[in-house]
């Protein structure tokens, strides 16, 4: 993704965050999908978003081959999805 792509995704994230939790400061904590999260600064968001997409791609590939789901990777994916305010996909059903 280009820097502009991340900016657009980050702006959508900030709008969604405010819709869900109001105008919280970066240090304040909220609960989302059973996880405690805080509003991410741009650099933090890019790291978590990139990791979220990388794991999502990996899980899609692994599950499409009929392999079993690794609990630790799935847990990381679910945690990252909460942080970036994305609904996690259910790879067991793919």
C-alpha cells in the first residue's frame, strides 16, 4: 500500500473509532470485541494494520489448503482486528 492508501484507511479508522467510542484521548482505554484497546496514532495504526492484513492473508491461504488453524495465530488475528476496528473473518468456515 502507498502512504496515501494508509492515510485513507487511517481516516476511516479514526471516524469509526469516534463513532464507536466518542472523542477519547490516545491514552484512554475502550473495550472492543472483548479486548481492551486504545486509539492508535498513525504510526501505531500502520504497524497493526499491516500485521492484521498479513495474518489475514496467511490464514486465508492456510485454510484454503485444508490445513488446521493455529490457535496462537488466530488469537493474534482476533486481537489485531479489535485494535484496527475490523470484523474478523471466520476462517474455520472458509
